[in-house]
C-alpha cells in the first residue's frame, strides 16, 4: 500500500492477525466483538509505521473509556511539563494553552492553576465532560484544519498521544500550523517506534493507533508545514516516547540533525511468537499447580496481549482497574471481567500480571498489602521456582 504521509510504497513488517478493538469493552461476556486486521506497514522513504487497515474513528472514540487522570505518573509528567512551559518561556508570555486530545483535562488543569487561559479539543464525550467539570472549556470534536480556522491562535499547543490516532496526518498538522502563533511552541508526544521494535512492545500495536513514529517521520511531517524541530527529548512514557518541540522560526535554535534510525523488525517478529508460547506455558503451569492468576490494568495493551495469546477467563480470573468507566465490563474476545482493585485484593491471587507495564513501578508501590507475585507479559515468573 502507499504511505499515507508521503505516498511511497510501504512493506508489511508485522502482522498480529484479526483482533478486537482495544477499548471496545463489552457489557456482557457473551457479546460478539468485531475483529479487524492488525498489520503494521513501514515506509522506507519517510520511515513512518502505519496500519494497513484504518478503522473508522467513530467506532473507537465515541464511548471511549480511557481517562488520563487515572494514571498518576501521566498526570505528574504533564504537570511538570506545563510548569516548565510557563516558567521557562523566556521569549514569550503564555496567554492561551491548547491541548488537542485533551481527554479529561489532566494537562490543562495545571495551566489553569497557573492562571493561563486554556482550551481543550477532544471528540470523546466522557473525558470531555470530565474536563468541563474541572472548568476546562473543551470543544468536543475531532481536530481538523477546518476546525482550527474557527479557533483562537495559541501560544502553546500540546498534542500528546494523539498524532497516532488521526486518519489524516497532513490535515491535522496543517491545522496546528494554522492555530499556532508565529512565536508559539507546539509540543508533541508520541510513542517511539524505535523503542517499540527494540523492546518488542507488540501490545502497543492497536487499531486506535494508525501511525507509529520514527524521529525522522515526525520531524519531516512538521517541517513540511513550516514548523522546524526546536528540541527533542526521549521520555519513558508508554514504554518509550518522543517529546518534540516545534516552532515557526527557522532562524533561532533549530535542530536539523536527525539520528540515522534503523529498525530490526525480523527480530521483533520472532519475539512476538515466543511471548505467546511462554505466556501460555506459564498459565498451563499455574493451572496444573492450582495457582490463581489475575491481571491488573485493563489497558488497551491488555486487549491486544490477551487476544493475541489466546487467553480467556479460564486462565486469568479477572483484571483489576481503577477507572470507574471500565469496572464491570469485559475485555473483548476473552470473557475476562474488569473488577475493582479491592475485589482483586480480596481475591488475593497467587499471581498478578501487570498489563499496564508502563506503570509497573507505580502499581507495585501502590499496593504494599498485596502478598502475591506481580509479573508482566514481558517478564513472566520463573516456572517451577515457586512450585
Ligand atoms: O494513546 C493511548 C494511550 C496513551 O493510552 C490511547 N489510545 C490508549 C491508551 O493506551 P492504554 O490503555 O494501554 O494506556 P495506559 O495508560 O497504559 O492504561 C493504563 C490502564 O491502567 C488504565 O486503564 C488505568 C489503569 N491503571 C490503574 O487502574 N491503576 C493505571 C494505574 C497507573 C493505576 O494505578
């Protein structure tokens, strides 16, 4: 297929088969969940990863159960960044801060505390309503160039973990260029394709993310719309992400050298297969030794990992989560119910798989009273050691 950013011919580098939509949680275990192909293509020209098949956003983001504020580390990182943007803005005042994909106001609430005017843009009604309750004005819509033309110009625009979701990258970035003041800054955060491949984080491949970014791909996409890279940071979020700062000024402090990036997809392919074999092997051992197993973190990653590995409620009894909108629902394709963290503590399972492995440290620290063994899909317990 042709690259949706630059038009060059792409190649298939990873296929997980037909899987359910990660956040399309079910209200009944018997309900059928639609499955869609999950094939990752790579463009050798602009180094952009992209799904071969794009699912209509309206199918994924209408009844969207993801609330950023539930995850403490995400909020802490966002608030630190907002403070930096306000206090370190040597050459400009921050009068208006905008976030595209503002979710429940997890980031803009800090700007509001600092006396900055804010505007959120998010199509998901649940998170948008939660933001409005915090006094964050939120446009409940998908961001486009057309919408940008109706909105005020901004000193700072944030686009955190949203670029991957948009069907039309070129229209989206043109909208940012339209809305950003001449001396403004756009801060973009995206999971980094380099980390995903090197660490084999295949459960971060899901239909919500149409795109998987190299540094080269993001930098050249924004450059095409008159926004050169000003600063680049590597951050730990979501297993490894890029934080990129773009401006409109081509003269001062512009970063032009992009590292030479290479991605070993063939090594990733074999590790994907072995993860499934090893996970099923552990669960068979646990069942044989009558060890109970739960999950923790009904993340989008959990849906992909569980379905790709063919795991159901006979192997993992339930999965705990602290997102109210998720409690009582079921992970599609598995029959596994999402229950409260108290239900999980009361069940006191021998093992708990942390599917939200990007928050492993925070989750382990949050529950000192849990006496069972935590593990992650990428670090399974040593079979037999505790037999
Ligand atoms: O782009 C996206 C990324 C940023 O977030 C979205 N399209 C989808 C989503 O992916 P995810 O669901 O894999 O993200 P998280 O943030 O890894 O999900 C964490 C899950 O764990 C949430 O359901 C909240 C839950 N959680 C919890 O119950 N207690 C998390 C923490 C830290 C906790 O203490």
